[in-house]
C-alpha cells in the first residue's frame, strides 16, 4: 500500500478546570485551564480530538434496509427491535458535543481569534455532525450549547423541534464553511483534516435529507432546505477541487475507489483514516469474506442493462438460468459490487483466486450473492490489518445530492444538470446518459431513475435506510420478503446437489431463495420512521417525550 499522510489525532481526555489549595499540581488525566488554551496550538490539539467522531469501518452496512442481509435477520429492518435501556449513539454524541462546546466557550476568551479560526470551524463542523446523527435517528432532540454541570437546568431540557435542530445544524455548517480552509490550502502533511468543501458536501447532505423529509412527511421549509442543498452541492462542483476517480477505467475504477488504490484520490473529500501504529487498522475484508453482509435480489435487480433500461424492459437482459447470466450486459457497478461466479479476484494472502460459486453452507451466503465492494487487495487486508480508509464524504455523493435536490425542488431536471451530475457517474462506468428524452421515449419516471442511480452508486455504504425514511417509502419497501438468487430450475441447483430447498433454506414459488419471509417483517407508521429514545434518558429527564408509537 502506498504511503499516505495523516493527521495524528491526540485524544484529549477531560479538558476541564482543576485547582487545589494545598498542591501546585493537577490531576494527570485532566488539563487545567491555567495550563491550556493559551496558544493556537492548544486549540488545534483540542480540535484534533473531534476527528474521533468520524465513523470507521463497521459492519454490517445497509442490512437495516432491503438491499443487504447479514448472517441473520436485522431487527431494525424487520421491525422487531425494542426501546433500549441505553444508546451509544445518544451518549456518545452528547459527550462529544460537551467537549466541542467547551472549545467554543474557551475561544470567546482568546485574545487572537484569527489564529484559532480553523479550530473553531472544525468545532462547528463536528457539532453539526453529532447533531445530524441524532436528528436522523431520533428526530428533534435537546439543543445544548453550554458546558453543563451536574446541576445545570438544561439537563432537564425538553426536546427541540425537528425544524429547530435542522436550522441549528445548518447554521453550524455555514459557520464552519466561513472558517475552514479550502482543500487546496491544506498542506500535504495535514491531508485528512476537514476542508471548506467537506462542510459544503455535508451541508448538501443535511439539507437534502431535511428538505425531502419535510416534503414527503408534511413538514416545514422543504423548498428552503432543497435550495440550500442545491447551492451547497453546486459550490463543491464549481470549486473544482474534486472529481471522480477514473484511474482504472470503466471496469474497475468504481470498486478500487473504496480500497487501497483509491486512498487520497481526487474523489475523496473526507475519510476516517487508518495507519498502523498511529490510529489502528481494521478487519473489513475478513468480515466481508465471512459474509457478514450480502447483497439481496432487490439490489441486484436494480442495476440497469447496458442499454440504459431496467431489466424488466431490456431485451439485453439474459435472465437467471445460469450462475452468470444475470450479470451479462449490465451496468458494470453490479460486477464491481457483487462477485460474479468465474471472476478472478485478489484473495487471501493477496493471491489471485477464482470465485467459483457462493457458499451456501458453512459460512454461508444467505442470499447467494457475495459482496465484492470493499474487499481489499493486500496481504495485510486479508490478514485483518487493513489500512485503507473509510470514506465519509465523496464527490460522487455530492453529484447525486445535486441532481436529486434539483429535481425535488423544481419537479424536473434539465439535461444540462443531468450532465453535470448523474451522467458523470454513468461515464465512469460506461453507461448511457440519463436524459429527458430517454425517460419519455421509454415510459420511465425521472424520480425513479434518479433514486435508482443513488441506490446503485451508494450501495452498501450505509445510506439506504435513511433514504427510505426521508422519502417515506420504508412502509412500502421493508415489509416485503428479503430474497436472493434464483436456485430452483437453474445452474445453481445442478452445482449444489447436496442442498435441498425447503430443508437448507426456503424458496418462493418462482424458485428464489427467501432469506427472510414477509411474515416475519413489519413496519408501523409513524413508529418505525424514528428510533425510540433510550429508556434511561427518559427516566433521567421527565421532560423528554418518547417518539410516537414507542
């Protein structure tokens, strides 16, 4: 793996004031205000601690939706989960917010504010990051801007409304944009730090999420949010700091973006970075090898044929009779996301191996489809010591945000805007352009095609459930059965004579594997559009109200 520059994160533990009458010392696990916050370097070190908020590789991903299935049913996907006593998301977010608020409080007393502008910008970015995690999961939550003590009245504060929290996040991101340097201004030894464009990309994500949530759930400020999303995404596009990663051509660039070859590429806006002996490694490749998450029938069927038509409409679709037929004449992102039987790939020990067929027993693939996206290609990755980064924001998402926000704001989108966004993604994989004429001539629906593009481009990156929720279609999508390959009457049945449908797994009337039947899946409206607040927080603060249905 090529060398990369990285910001070494100093985890500041408990920045708090401390004093004693008898000793001219302070506890070794704390930093006194008298010895800290005196230089711009102090603020920089404190802000570095916030980078621990960036998510690393965690699996499974998207198994809380309909496009991936793990080693067993996911309670968030099938509606069986219950209100928890505790929530790591809730506790972790508010712990981080307290540290961020402390830096912002101290910045008000610093004599040379221009010296710490960047650190303050990072603080606003990460406060927005934590509040968006809370908002997208729980809806409205208490907005805390002070550093609370154990007797602070705000500990018993009620929840702010969804609109108020969204406004607060957008305001913080706008403050971050005003203070952060552009990507081109960040020196090589600081790659991995937050840039102005990262805050703009994040703003496009937040505003699109809240704009479409308001539009489809009957909320407020839908068009205002969508306009912000358009402007934020367009600012990244017009800035010219980023572009799509295309170094390996139409057949490999998309897949390689997410592993060793794509690190620090022109598409990566912000990532959670990994370096051995500095901030650790990860085990994503080995997890995926063990089938911790697998694509489903509803993901695989979403990829277009090479004529730009859905498989239900395309004469080029080859059906399901062989193990490879459904992969033929398809958008190459399918073969770069799901392993096609017979394909050579880099496997254990970085050796070239042939993927002959899925594992349907032992460490089984419960859908019959095997994940290819995110599989590393070095010996270290296959040994559980992977160092390729987890992308948090990338240019491809910004293009999708722009196209969707444009369409939802206006009810249409021009070919010019499609060429500026979605068609760049299609060019990378050699697919025909999406145009208004193509949609009209083939009796397609533009909204459906924009959403399809997002589904396949961002597949298995953890976006899908949020998309189903904000579009308010989870109630239609999630109660349906989770299915996999067509087994009965195909080559699979011949290749696996030892397997008996109905014994090893269930199949439907057409011969498709049923990973989880519809009878085991449930979605209640409005209950399952938000997570329940943890019971401990409700007990500690009687002014908090539980989400509807819980």
